[in-house]
């Protein structure tokens, strides 16, 4: 059992006010002799309720305040019971939160208190925040679960019984803190610890599931029989790594050892048959890769990193500090080897190509990378622009930095004037430099850089990345083939133009900019009623009624959205149109609208649920309501839409007042408050029943509408 809300050190009776019982999955009140007030949030209002000493998880939010026999009043504890996927961020960050995820993919955030976050099915991300928090693995469907304790001394609780055949749980925390992992249904003899790069991997004797954490991030592991491993014992029980000395060591990886630290001295370190991580450390070291996907880190000193062959895999050669030499023999390349050189442009780094002449290769730029390809092989070598000062070929020919630049194709440089530049089948990277440039993408995956000036950048087919640079730039979505397009305005007040007519079936457009600027999105071929805004983590997602395509932007990054009919949403209106999640329970819920012009996303759970649309602004076509969505509307459960407050002089012929449109996103219900024969109000879209496809006649026959 986890004890929570230990707020009052002076008055012990308030200590351990709440607990979460892992074994029963219940929250328990631990102060039955005290008085406590339990409130439930209903329609954004706290309502006092009666509650037993234990309660199961529901779809709602509770607040509890306790008064002990001496009259001391506790701080309120907020409990969020959430069974709908999405993002939960507490509005009150000072209280101790208890938050449980849903059956979907969740992002759960704690605050500054001692919070308890509990994952559920789906791929969940738990961010505990400040405080001594408890993060509990609640099971998932073979998916990735991330547990991030963040600041404070945190406790992680994982019950092996809840692991599926291939669960992957990732613990991320700070090595300077006292963080504990409690392993339930596990003894120390049931696990093995192995190091892979900077990660420690816990594997089980009878399961393919793993738990991973960063080296040094756990101060202890507590097993089910009470056995405790401290940090030293965790280190001692971790296999798979080898430490050198400060002398000149010769170190070899093998089937058991895959991580080697050379430390000081001029070391020679050879990879093995696994995916190896070789660290030279200080000194002029020689690191040699082998089969598998290897990562070689030269460290400080003038190091030599040698490609020793692999099995069609990725090899990373990172020289780090010092003037480094890279040696690659083409004879060792397989049919599709990918070797990645990463170093610093300020150093004198050399690539020695063995079994290769200068006429055997082609250099091409892709974004900030230079790609070396070969006439008779699909293998490639990649390095960052300016990372190499020279390339030495087998016959002694040497290309210096200027010759490397001169022999690199695939990029185009503008001038400091107003240039018009076009990518094509050969050119995929364009730098506009100064001036008010116009840069058009081509058929490839393009990287367009505006540079200084008020530039216009236009994407094209492929997966394009547009970087506006300094100035008030215009970034235009020019269509693509179901691919990702990134529009990065960077410095200045930028304009983004996206025409829905250019979407494919699943375009994904990502706008990235600064929240402090005045950035505008112009949506062509789109009305405000055609879209829905939802929040996922720190992203706002624009979705469309009749398309699976999406536009995504960071919270606060757009100051306005302009629609095709001239309608403009400012920053406050954008915020208001982000769907506020409304959660129901497993019972028969009645949810009423009570805030004008607020978009809602209803996730009401099981039971016969009803959404009541009240009059919030009688001059409005929708009575002050705006288009919302109901994600789990279910006719079988007898869910209802209550329009009785909205409809005026309804004569029993609902077809005069209600219409439906069946779209890819679901069924859209529109309402004409005074009917089609009157002109005071006009038909307008009210709610999307997500994923539902039906007819108005059938909905009326099933008494879906209360009127």
C-alpha cells in the first residue's frame, strides 16, 4: 500500500490521509475517526457527495478535505479518475494528485505535490513533476510505457503479473536523487541485469518483457520477498560491460560483453558479435567496430575509429573532442551498410577510404548531411556538413574541405538578393541566404532554408522541411504524397498557408514556431465548422470532418487562424475551440452545456448517457453552443442528444429542425433552431458523433433526440 498526502508533521492524525492499495486498485481513506468532505466535479462545479471508505475507479474528479479532532484542516487532495485517452494536466499543481490512465494512449502529468500516477492499457507517458512521487505500471497491451519521475525522490512500482508477452517499460529519472523500484511478484533470482550503452535492462527468466532505466538512476531495487539491492549491488549484478584502466589497454567485446569504457590511456578497443558501445575516453584511442549495430565514441584525444564490418546494420562513429581519423574499407561493406560519422566542424578530421578511388564515389547533400554513395553498392557513408577536413583515397588522392564542397551535388545556394529558386530531381537542399526569396520544393524530400529576409517557401511532393529563418516569412503547403511536412517559421511573424484541397488521404503537416510571435495560419478551402481542435500532450491537432489528414502546432504558437470565408479566430478563440474533455461514469450520465462558445469532447463511458444542449446565448444559431464531439456515442446503450432547450415551436417533424451529414470522421448533426420554414436562425453543425455512420430517419426512429 502506498501512503499519500502526508501533509501535517505536527498533527499525526492527518498523516496518511489517503492511500492507494495496489493489490485491490482502490483509493482508501485512512482517517475514519476524522471528518472529511468529499466533493465531485460536475459540470465544472464542485458538488459535495457521500462516499464509502473505498471506491473503485470512475470517470470523474474528486476533491477531499479532512478535519481532524483537533480542528486542523488538511490541504485538499485532488483525485482524477480518468478512463478516456488523452492528456491530463492538473490545474492545481500544489495538491497531491492521484491520476489513473485510460484504455487508450495517455499523457498524465503530476504537479508539485507528492503525486501518484498509474498507467493503464495503451502506450502511456507519465510525467510526475516535482515532489516525491509514485509511478505505478498498471499494465498495457504489449506497448511502450514511459515513467518519468522528474524532480524529487520517486518510487516506481511494477508488478510482473501485469506484464504482457513483450511489455517495454522505460524509467527515466535523475541519477542524483534517491529513486526506488519496487518489483512485485518477483524475487532477485528471477531477473538478470544487462548494460546496453547507458541503459540497464532488466529481463525476466520466463518473459520477453523488459524494464529499462538509465545508469545510476535507481538508488535501490526492492523485491517481493523484502530483498533490497542498493546502488552498489545493482552495479555488481549488472553484466555486459568492461572497464579499462588509465593505462594503454587492449579490450575486446564478446558474446557477454557489449559495453566497454577505455577510460584513460591510448587504448585499443575491438567490438564483438553483439550491438556494441565502445567508449575510448581520454587518450589517443583506436576503436574498431564489428558485426552488429555498433556505436564508437572516441572521447577526448586524437582518436582513430575503424569500420570493421557489420551485417547490413547501422554503425555510428563519433570522434568527439580532438582531431580524429576515420578508416573505412569498402571491401568490408555489405549490400546496404550505413555508416554515420559524427564530429565537430571546428576540428581537423580525416576520412581514409580504402579500396576506393575518387571516381568510385558520389557526394550528395540531404539537409545538413553529406552522403557518400558508391557506383556498385547500395551502402552509404554519411557525415555532417564541414565535419571532415579531408578525404583520402586509396591511390593517395586527397580532397580538402573546399574540394569536398565542390564535389557535393544536390544543393543550391541563393544570393543576398531576391532569388527565385526551384528544387528538382537533382537539387533537394536550397539555401536562400539574404533577400526576400521565393523557394519552391521539387519531387524529392526537400530541405528549404529561407535565411534572412521575408521569404516564401513552398513544399511539394515528398516529405519536405521548410525553415523560414529570420524575417516575416510565408510557408506554403504545396501538397505531398501522404507524407510528413514540417513548416518551421523560426524568427519573425510568420504566415502559414494550407489548402485542404491539396491534402492526400493522410497528410500530416507540422507547424513549429515561437509562441512569442504573431504567427498566422490561413486555411484555404476550409470553414470553421469543418474542423475540430484537440490537445495531445503539448500539441494542438486540427482534424477535419471528411479527411484523416491533420495539422499540428505547438500550444500558443499561432496567434490567429483565418478561414476561407474570412472568419478569424484569435489566440483566445483558438484556446476556446480546443475541445475540453468531459468524462462520464459507468452509469447513466446527464451532461449539460454551461459555458458559451466552449468546444467539448465527450467521453461518457458505459451506460445510457445524455448530452443536454442548454441556451447559453439566445441570439446564436446554436444557442451559444459550438460544434463539439462525442467520441463514444452508442445507440445500443441508448445514448441521447437533448435538443429540447434549443428547438423553438417544434411541431413533431424533426426533419425540419435536424439534419445529418455522414463523413469520414463520423456523423455530423446540424440544428436549425426554428425550423427550415423560419429565418431567424439558420442550420449549423452542432456535434460530431465520432466514427458513427447512420441516417437521420434511423436516429429519429430510435428516439435518439429528446425534443
